[in-house]
């Protein structure tokens, strides 16, 4: 966490001098940090020591081969195309929603990514969506969210405490906001959301990009069905598309779509537990088919 806050401080300090390519590089790194934060999950560690032994930034190159689908360039393009220069600030506000998964280190990595998004002006607002009750093992609730920011602010480290103060400021100014909804703790898959929770679906339609964190959200996006591995991600969403969306997920359950022909079979022959061990990951994007916000 200290390493990430120190990295963030260095990026923010030089933000105005960064070229678009450098900005893109930092975005990719922090998107992947948020992705791999999903490995730190109590359902796998069962509460045992699961601390990071190496820098989350320095680990990224060695983890690269384990990303089976990487649509991060499409996510980047979506954020760039959402910028609408020459119009009033009110209409150019770019909003990213993050549907959270686990508290602890994963939530921290999500907050670091969200801080970068607003500091770089890739987004003007970030809306976080958590659970209204503690549901699956270590799901983020409002209490976890606020506690994490308080602990960061109180940390005995210069850059970490400064980062926490910045996060409190984001919340106070309304740049960040936390939301929960009963739908997130129902058994419904997300293609049912428009019918079963039209208010939540309408809320997500206000976003320019929705990031879905973790394995359970992926299972609900795809209906937890036994899809063929080569079935397209958009097909598996079965009509769910309130806004352009991206799943950041390390594999911990027997469902995976959007792979190349033969890719799943090859992985299965090399590692029988490839779908459940949290070793592999995807950054999987779908552009929205519904009407974009005006």
C-alpha cells in the first residue's frame, strides 16, 4: 500500500508534464494493479497471511503472460472518446462507475485507480457500488469503504496519509461517491437487472464506463453458465449493456468466455486448475448496445 501511494504521489506531482503515451502507460499499470488486487480474496486465503511480498508495480511484467484476454486498450479508447471538448463543463463530465468486490487490499487498489482517473482528468466523477450487507466472505460494505479511507489517512507514512486526505476530499467534494443497492445481494444475474431493478440499471446508464471487479461479478455478468470458452463476452452478457463495461477478474470459478479457439484446451492440459486457482486473469470489455447518455 505504501508502494502504491508513493507511486501515485510521483505520478500526480508530474501529471501536467505527462504525454498522452505516458498517461496511457500509467493507466495500464494501475488498471492491472486493480486487476491483480482481486487475488487477495478471503475465499482463497481463508484468512491466512496474504500480504504482498513484492511491489505491486514491479510484479506487473511477470504477471503479464497470465492475462488471458486484455482489452485494456479498448477501455482507454472509451475514456478518451468520452471527453467532449468545446462543450460546457456540465456536459463534458466523464463518469466511471466501479462495482466493487473485496475489501482489504483489493479495495485499496481500486481506490488508487480511481484517484488516478480523477487526478488525470480521464474522469470527473467516480461512483463506487458496494454491498448493503456483508454477503460473500469479504465483500465491500459502506463501513469497509469508510474505514479503509480513515486508516489510510491515519497511516504513519507521509505519502499514504496524504493519499487518504486526498480521498476524503474527493468524497467531500462529491467527486467520489459510494452507493449500495439491494439488487447486488440477490441471486439474479445481471441480464435481469433492467427488469428487476430498473432504478439501478438507469443509474448505471449514466456512466461512461462501468468496471466490474472480481469473480462473482463475472459469474453474474455471464449468468454462471457452462459456456463454450470461445463464446463472445457480449453474447454471454445476454443483452446486459447499460453502458460500456469491463470485467477485471482473476479466475476462481468454472466459467470463462471470449477465449481464442484451442486456448482453453491448452490451458487445461497445462494446469487442470486454471479456471479456479486465481492464477489467471482477464480484462474483458464490451461496448454498450443501448442508447448512450446525451
